[in-house]
C-alpha cells in the first residue's frame, strides 16, 4: 500500500523535464538546486544530466541570470547586505565567480549605511535600551550581511550609548560568516 502523497520516482527524461519546467516556473533555481530537486524525486543520474542540459539549452536554467535576479531581489525586497547575499548564493550552489560578479553589480554605488537604515525600517527596529538589546541588534545586522564598521556607524548615528558601542567593538566577532540567519 502506497503512502498518501508519496511520489513515484520519475526516470523518464521527458516527464522529468516537464516537472522541472513547472518547478522553475514557480521559483527560480540555480543549476545545483535543480539537480538537488531532481535527485530528491528519485531520478537517476542519466536523466538528470539530460534534463539539466535541455533546460540550459532552452534558457530556463541560467546561473548567471539567477544570481543577478536573486541578488537584486534580496537587496531590494529583503534589504540584505552583500555578505549575506553572497553567502546565500554560494549555499544555492552558484559558482564563486558568478556570485561575486552578481553581488558586485547589484551593490555597486550603494552605501552600506543606507542599506542598514532600510533594513532597520523594514524590520521596524527601535533604538536599543540596554547593552543586551544593542548586542542583539548588532548580531541581527551582521547576520543580515552588513560589515561591523558600517553597523557601528549606523548605531552611532542612531545615538546608541557610546559605552555600549565600545563594549561591542571590544567583543570578539568571529572571522567566519555567521551560521544562523535572521
């Protein structure tokens, strides 16, 4: 007895292609994401390669176009910083060179302080009332992809207690990217 909602693996390249096109119509994906999506449906390696090649030939799958579109959306709609967009594109399997090109183009001419202000407005953040709130806000901005110097500048403009800013500056922030996402 089959479980309700369970999918049969599809190894017919034509049927797999149709499902992939429908999935791309719902949401853009990188080549790596599409490959993962097809594997999750139990497809064999040979049909997956065939489908991916066909999708690229028809222009439905293009990592460069995906990276540019994704970066622009995350900056405009989500108000995220360049580091976060870069990290998210890499997690989606976009090549480092394509990621860097897309992020550089999308964020060209943007002041990080203006992006932080837009992020704070979007999140309806209020001025921190104590050191704990200031630290949480700093972490949230850092996880959103903004650099510590720009965050400190934004918090200074927001007239956050200078003593709290000194304590935040003295804190050890890991050199690697933050793991969690806000």
